[in-house]
């Protein structure tokens, strides 16, 4: 007789759900890749775009132009830079709480993208000039205009955040839950009569 796995075991998950350890591992891997890519692109921008004018790509659809932003998009909140690290720390704490019941790989990718993007910009706020927790974020990509007049100049961390949030919205709209279940499937199972046989006939209990 085979013994049942202990409660909370990551080796077996009911309903085909991803083990929590694996899901959290994917989350952290995605976050680290996004963070590393953001740091590398920022360093490349600083080394190659400092002292240069905007560089046109794709016929002017994209411009590379180095800027330092003390606020959010369109420099919103530029006079209150210290607020943004606090918001980011709150987001990171929220992701940690979400990871406690994480059993979904798509949600792990979504949260990993958000976490990596948040950490990328937080590192700028903490370590870059003009000082700790008031540092300016390095941005370098502008769409359709060399100086961000059509769309705010952004960086890879911003792109990671936006992609993660959009994926989370899509997952919510399609009923995919963070614990690996589906909202519609749970409702269907809840509506099934107790003791229903495969041919649809209800059987009474002994």
C-alpha cells in the first residue's frame, strides 16, 4: 500500500497543478533575467549615448535618446522622487505574498516580469545620482519622436512591468487563478450533482 504524500508536498499536486517550488523558481528566474537585461541596457545607454543626440531606428519609429527621469511617466511626481521607492517596495512585498499560493506558470512569468521591472527601476532610485532613494531613472527608448512627445521615454524595466501587468490582466480575464485552477472549471464542478455517474444518471448513496 502506497503512503499518501505529506500535506504541502511539492512532489505531487492535485489537478495537474504546478508544484509551488517550481512556480516560484520560474518567477525568480524571470525576475533575474529581466533585472539583468535592464541593468545591461542602461549601462550600454550611458556608455554609448552620453553626449550624443537621439539615434533614429526603423525609419524614425524608434529613437534612442538618453534621459534621466526623477518621476514617473511624463515626469509625473518629479518633485516627490522619494515616494517611488516606497511604492516599489510595496509592490515587491505584494508579489512575495502572492507567491505563497503560486501554482501557475503563466502567473509566475507575469509576476516575475513585474518583479524584475520593479527591481530595475528601484536600483536606479537607490544607487544613482543625486542620492540614495532620490536617484533618477535612466531611460533611453522613445517612440515616434526623439524627445518623448508622443510616448514617454522608457527603459527595459518599464517594458517588463507593462508586459507583466498586461499578462496578469489577460490571465484574470480568462479565469486562470494563481493557484493553478480555473475559475470556470471550479464553478462547473461545484454545480455537478453529487454521485453523478458517467452516463449522466444520478446514483443514490448507500
